[in-house]
C-alpha cells in the first residue's frame, strides 16, 4: 500500500512498515519478530543515545554491562516477575555442544541479574545504567514498535528509603519527558499506570504516553518503583545509620528503539517520514543541479562550500552530488527520508546570488533565497522546524483530547475516526478496564501526574463525585 | 594472591583477575564464563568505542544493527564456518513457552545473517559496521581476555573485485594499529595468520599481535579476507559493468572488550593497573588534604577551581573530596585504578603557592610544584605519560624479541622467563606448528607485514634458504 493511501485509510499497520521500509530505517529479518536496523535508522538511534546518555550521566548514573543470559532460576525468585516475563522468554538449553544443566533465558530485562550483583556490592554502585539488547518473544510484531529483540537502556538504582526511590522514579520519568519534548518534538503525558498495567514485580509504574497521528496512544517509556520486592528476593541490603543491614529500595526505568517508532508515527505526513532536526541523521541535504556533459564546477564548488560552512557549525549535512541520479528522484528520496531542510543549488540561481530552500515539515519551497545570510537562515529554520513540529503535535493532541463524564460519551470519542485521548475521573473499579478492553479495544493509559479536571467531575463508571476518584487518560494504544 | 606476588611469580592468571577486580573493572557473574563489566571498566570501553567509531566512520563505514539470533541453518551454509563455530554456540531451542520449529544460535559472529541481508540489498550498503554483544561458549575463561559473552564491533564489507577487498582488509588492520599505537599505547605487529589459525570461512586472516608484560603475545584484533566464500553460500551478488550478476568479494574485521585485557596486561606494574591517558576514565584525580574538624574551605575551593579549569580544557577529571576516607587510602585506590596523574592539594603547600603531583606510570612524586603554569604542565605531562607508555612497551618488546635460526635456539627463548617473540624464517611446513604446540605450548603468531630478516636467513625447521620462505613471529599466547 502507498503511504498516501495508508494515511487516507488510517491503516497504521501498513503505514508504519511503508514509512520505515521506504525511508530505509529498518528491514524484516529471517529471525521471527526481529528486525534489522538499517544505517539511516541506526543513525537516529545513535543521536537519541548520545542525547539521553548525557542526561543519564548528568543525573548521577554510571554505565555498566551485565550478562545477556539470566539463569532461569533467577526469574523465579520474584513471583510476579516470573509470571509476567517467563511466557515471553527465549531459552538457551544447549551450549558448547552439550545440554546445559542449568537453563538460561535471554534477558527480557535485567532486574534479577543486576540484583544478584548488587547484593555482592554492598554500599557501592547505587545508580547504574546499561545500554543493551533485550528479547521478549512477541506473537504479533511491528517494526520498531514491537519487536522480539530491541535495543534499550535500563537504569537500576538502590536507595536507603522509599521516599528517595520514589523521588528517583519521578526524576527519571521527567528526564524522558525532556528527551521527548525537546528532542523528539513529541508532547507526552506523564502518569501512573493502573495496577493491571504495572511492570511485573513493581509497586508502581509511571509511563510517558504520546499520541500518534492516527489517534492511538503509545507508551514511550517507563519508570518503576520496585519497592523492596527484588531486594528481598535477592537479599540486596545496605548498612543503615544504626549499623543494621536493611533491604534497599529500588527503581528501574527504560526507553527503547520503540522511540523511533514514536517518531515515525508521531510526525509523518502522506509523503512519509518527518524527522525533528535534533535527531535527524542529516539536518540538511544539499543538492547541486548537475547538467549532463556540461561543466558543473561552479555549482559543485558552491555546494561544497555550503557543506563545509554548515558542518563547521556542527550541523549534520549531506551533499548528494551523484551524477547518475536525477534531481527529481533525489528530491523524492530525501522527502521520504524526512530530512528537515533541502538546499538546492542551480547554476542560473547562483548567477543571481540565490538558492532554493525546501522545508520538509510544511513542504514549503522558497526560491530566490539570497546567499548572503543563508547560513544563519538555515540555523534559524532548523530551530523553527524543531519547535514547529512540537507545536503541531501539541495542537493535534489538544484537538484529539475530549473530556468525558460517562461511558456513553466515551463511545463517541473512541469510535470517531480521529480517536485520541479521553480524559475522565475514575473510582478505581477495575470493571472499567474490562469494559474498555472488550467494548473499545482501549485502556487506561495512565493516571496523569498533572491532573486537569475539576474535583467535582464525576467518575466515568459510577457517576459519583469523590475525593478518592483519580483522573485518568483513556485511549486505544499500540 | 597479591598483585605484587603475582608479578614476582609471573602468574598471569592470577595477575589479570587481581588487577581487574582490585581496579573494579569487572566482576565474575553467575553465568558460566560471562563477566560483569563494572562502571570503571565500562568507561574505558566507552572511550575506546568513541575513538574507534569515529575512525570507522571516517573510513566510509556506516553503523547498523542485525539480530542477535542466527538461524542454525544459516551457519551450515558455509562449510568451514559451521565447523569452526558450531561447537562454541549457545542454542535457543524454546521461546514464548514453546519448543521452536527452527533452532537459533546466539551470534558468535554475524557473517551469515548479514550476508542474508546483503543478498536482498543488491548494490547498496557496501560497508557496514555493528557494535554488539556476541557469544562463544568457552571452556576456560578469563576476565576480558576470554569470556563467553563479549562486546565488540564487527565490520562487514562487499567489493567488486578481490583487489578492492584485499585493500580493505589491510586498511582496517591499519586502523586497528592506529588505535593500539596512538590511544592504547600498545605497539603491535601486523601480520597474516597461517592457514591453521585463520578465521573459519576466510581465505586469509590478518591480525594485530601485542606483547604483554609477562612475555606472552595477545591477538588483539583481526581483519579477514573472506574471498567469495560467504557470497557464494548466500548468493550475495552485484551487477558488474557488463551488466552481469556476479558474486561480491567480502571482508570482515573486529576488535572486542579483549582490548581492555590487552591494556591491563600490557601496562601494569606491581601495584596494579596503569592506564594510558587517552582512554583513562579519569586522566587526573584531585585530592584535597582535608583536616578533621577544621575549616577546609581554602583547600576545597582551590581543588574545585583546578577541577573546573581542567574540565574546561576537555580533560576528564575526578575530584575526590570524601571526608571519611583517609588520603592514604585514596592514594592507594587511584594507583590501583591506574589514574595517570594525581594532584594533591594541602593547606600548607597552598600558602606557598604549591601543590604535589604524582605520575602513575613512573610513580614519581613531585612536591612544591608552582601553581603558576600548573594547568599547562598537567596537559604536557599527560602527553608525556601517553608517549612514555608506548615507548616503554616498545623497548620491552625489543628486549624480548630474539632472532632464531633453528628449533634449538628457540628452546632458550621460549623457555626463558621473559618469553617474548622469536623471529624466524619458515618454509611453510606445518610440522613446525605441531612442534611449537607440543614442545613449547607456543604458536606462529603471524607472518609479519613488515619483515625484518635478511633474505638469506635459513628456515627454522629445514635450515634451507629459499625465496619461498616467509618470515614468522613465534610466541606463547593467551
């Protein structure tokens, strides 16, 4: 299906793979549910990694690396954890030509093995992070959004008190908010998950929830209050001020290559991918108009000069001077790849001291741009594109968020073509989650950290007003 | 065993783990043969990655990511490859709660799965690299030098002709030489492996061989000419200038976390680790001398000022102002951790406008260093330490390289305590490899790219002189 048609039909399934394949972000692999991340997609991941890694270190965490394999017996030490993850695990039963006496699982997440090490390292390494691959055997997979193997970072911390660990959980979910808002240009809601949606083994889970352009919500990152659950299972202790060994309070938090899926589905148009400049592998593509069998020296030299000037400013720039490819094909290729700015240099324009600039986000084409001041203009335009994408996504979310008082009102929101968030009050009755799932294929995405409804807004399911009611965001989700 | 004793007894086994554990580089894990890389060790890896990643990109390669799991059937497509790697593979037989219809191995290396993708991507992605974890189930493991799971980069390229691919093999082994010489301060020999030591599936393998301080050689990186072996097995083709589909010529090349083992065993002394400044997590540690129950403001302020000045220059600096730890313990800790420079600030010195500097490499202690000009002095000293370590290692290698004419001479070299390299001529008779293995537990490390012996030097095994003879380097190895 073409991207254009997929947009028109709101066929998210087709759209995601069409954009990802056309933009050469990823490809299907011969391993069930696993993808290949192609260079253009991996370059986005490297940009996200570089930005987030600095944030994680700036908040006092150190990187380390723990084994890929986890003894199967470790999973079983935390009852809810094994229940949640065992069905998704890939299991290594043979190695070195022999059947193993102890089976290993490929890490679906590393709480257990890290706690085993934490328990040896009493009073040191309180705040660790690891960049790694993990595996969760999924039945139904989609490029970037749900693959059996994915790349992520997982932070794991230990604290002396529950207050401290709860503070860390909130601090790190705000780090993710910073990443999504200021780099991926995706507005998110921070909120607490309901009990049924918690991480297996956590006391409480917070998530960031973004709205995709098809009106579905996407959980883009999580931060867990683990309480003392894993600490008790692995006897991870520290010496408190009274010289007693007590169990630590822990957190874990992660984001993954799913973020690339969030960017794809959060910013595309009917042509394809649109990348925020801060994470785009190339922020500017320079295309000199080359004429066959003619001397293109002037145009090429000017293109190289711009390339150097922009690169010297620290921008990421691609100069496409391939002769055998027509400019039309090039234009099309970089639009589908979502390159924020296209700078086109033709000989006639050059004689007039002009070039042509094309903005990918609004698909504007400005001819006759003066070369004088061009570099500053490009820098400014990239900022405008970055903030413009965020504003557009925020507007879209506003338009697609409805306040509802009862299930009947929900009907009109979740059945509408645009979908989006429904904001409501809830008394905590899990019956709502059953109704949402069965009737609407929807769920409570989170109980937002920053509530907006008045306190006298009635519960969506009971109709009552109570100080115990909590605000919720409902949506269909990936 | 203490590091001191291990050095005296030349007990490399104990030495490596003593240094790695004491310096907090790594720890043993509950997974057989796998280690945990602790933050201080991982920070070294991050520095190596940052340096090498730039070199790899600067030579025209792009990063990508391929699945961790490889269908077992893929390994079998290249006969020598499966023979070499199958016995070392960890096998996934179950996933998602079921037995799999197709078994997967955890990648021991990725030639097969990457070729499967290459064969789909005709005429694109000719030069790829991937940073990843790999697994080879080893019987006898050692921290960093031989672990069942390790981290590495693996480059994979396709070329139109054998000349081009051979050029790439040599280009990349020189990139590794640059990394080892100019960053890890470890002199290496580049050379071709003998047939028996080739990568399984390669036409030819080049390696870099470093000499450790216990006189053993370490293979620190490899670059393989794969010929068309994998291209034929996976039908990886391209359209040549005559518009015919022909098989590509391929290379692969990699270095791993083993490099950290090379640094440990290539630069230590009887106190422990010595790190080259260019890859040290901290290049300078600043230790203010704090007095209990007294006002330490002046000393602390000066320490913070130095920290800022050095950090602003782009240096990696740690300020250790912990009050409850004595300076003696701190001095010891950073010596064991191999921090290149220690800057000590005491109140009395400060009144005289002086500080104390300690060089880890030669364990010099200079008191009464004037604060005026200190920053420039530190920058210069770090350069001196970096080049000094390389020079020292090169001297050591010279002293421990002997030219031999026959097996009897070899006897005295390989039985001597210092071991080292023996340089000889060889007619290619594999009998030599058998003798080396059985009699000396040694091997031909490589046939060096830059030979040094005169052409009339006789073959070590036949005693004959022939233009067909090739120069070789013999050593005991890790």
